[in-house]
C-alpha cells in the first residue's frame, strides 16, 4: 500500500516537472515575442517621430536614460492600471448588502404574549381642547365701593379678610362738600315752605278779588320752582350717601352732620382695601372691594383658530394643580363674541362653586373642554409611538410580521386619536405592546 502511494506520488512529480518545463519554454517564447514586438513598435515609433516630428525625437534622445526607460515601460504600467480597474481594485464605494427592512418586526412567542391586536374602526369621537386658565372673581358677586363725596377719612371699621353683611359700615369720611349740600338742602326747604305760604295767601286774596290772576300765577310758579329745588337738594344728598331717614331727620332737626358713611353694598368678604386714616379721597376712588367667594369664575383664553369648537353649554373638566390636581365638572357659561386683537384669543369662562372656600381667586387652572361628538376613524393612544418627531403604528401583515407605518393623527380625546391619513378602516394593528415592538425592531436592526 505504501509502495503504491509512493509510486503515485513519484508519477505526479514527474508529470508536474515535465509540464512546468514545457510551460517555462512556452512562457519564455511568448515573453520573447512580446519584447521583440514592443522593441519593433518602439523603433517604429521613434522613426516616425524622427521623420514627422524631429524636434520631439531630438528632445527624447537628449533626455536622461531613466526617462527613456520610463517611456519604454509606460504601456505596461498603463496595462497594469487598466487590469486593476477592471477588477474594481480602485472602487471605494461600499458593497451593497442585503439587509432587513428597517420597518419590519418579526415577533417570537414571548413577544406575542405582550401584544394585543385590533382593527381600525369608525366611531363617535369627542375632541378635548386643553386650555390654560385661572380662577377669578364672579363679577356678579363683586362690588368695588368708593366714596360718595370728596373728604378726609376719619374712621375705618373694616380690614381685608373680614366678612361683612349688606349695609355694614366700613368707614367714615368727613366732608365739607357734604356740609354745603346739607346747607343747600335746608335753604331750599325753607324757600319751598315760604313759597307755598305765599301761594296760599295769593289764592285767598284772588278769591276776595284783591289781586289779579297774573299775581296768583306768579306766586304758584315761584312755589313750584322752590319745590323743584328742594327735591333736587334731596336727591343730591341721596347721591352723596345719605339715606332718606337721615335726610328726614336733618329736615326736622336742622342739625348739619359733615360725616359720610361708606356702606357695604353686598354681603361677602373684603378682599381689598385702598385707604388709610387721614387720607383724602375722591368719588372716583375705589376704597374697598367686597366679593362673595362662594361662587367664582374659571377663565381661559382660547386661540381664535380653535374657538369654533367651543359653544355655550359644552361639558368642561376643570383641573386645579394647587389643590393636588382636583377635578371639577361643569359647563361653558359664556364664550366671548369678539377676538382680542392683541392676543388673538377668545375668552371662555365657567362658573365654579366654592362653598368650602378652598379655591382662591388667582389660582392657575386647566380647562378640558369637550367638543361636539363626530364620526371619525379612531386609533387607541396605546397603539401610537413617537419616532423621529412623527407618529407611527404597527400594522400586522401576517401572524409573525408587523410593519411600522407613519400616520398623521389629530389631538387626543378620551384615550383615542382621530386618523387624518396613513390608515384605512379594517386594518389590523397592535393596539397594545407597540413599545415592545419598537424595541424589538431596533434590536433586530442592530443585530442583537
């Protein structure tokens, strides 16, 4: 067995050396032919240049030996470069490899347990408009109380935070203006009485045919004018803060009082005071602000582009962060009919009951306003993922394959988002587990 193997090896060696010798002979002959052909071509070229372009030939002959040899080997160098280029040796572009579609996910049994599939369908959709707002006073139960006359504050009986009833005295103002008005009232009262007496005497004398009718009419006209001045003086005192019983006492006693009382016009709490003792005030000044805090307003400014969604009577959910995100249900009480030209917004408000007094005016709040229901193609919020600043869902292609598709969706409402584009009714998607699918998609792309 060993002898046969050695014999076979020896035969193979003889065969190899024989054919290698033949190959060397032929290679030597081909090389000689190529060299001879190149020399002939070189001689022909040199002769042609000598006949047609003698200056070029002379310049070549004067060149150094290494330059002449370089030109002799230049064709071989060019052939070498052409060969390398043919085999893409110089091509630096990356080789295109077949890779998995980056949007396709192939799930396994463990991942399948985390996914819930469902079909896209059309249903009633209620859009929720989220708007920032604040708590404010209910202006129906708010009163800014000022002075009725010009004068100096002599006494203050109320402080901020105090609860008052309608008619309670808040402060006293000493006023010379009120003194002059009372004096004018007393004078007009006396003038009216004298004019009445003169008119009565004139009637008696006219019956006795002592005076003419013209004299009687003159006395009656004077009496009517005096009565008008008396009523005007009475009204002036009413405007300056005196009630009718006080005016009647003034008429009986004739004692002038220069004190004007500042009275609470509504029941509630004093939320603001702007006077101090000894301060001079004017009728245009607001001295106290009284508010009934059992009813407040929640006010929000809606962008004009969304104002068409808001109507009086719509359901509103009010969220107050300062009260641990307490929620209150209500309805839209009012929507402004005009747009604020500076902010391009529309004011919306709702009434907020505050019997416990926990809600404070000035608190920040968020209003969740529900629009009218419409029929829309809906996608659960749990099916949506955010990738590259765009919404995506995973569409089921077969039992083990899901494809991530970009979609355009509207604002959220009650756990759903309406489809604007990218999906059709009846398509099956992953309604739960989209996050796990996206994680698996990235893992498969990374080769993990």
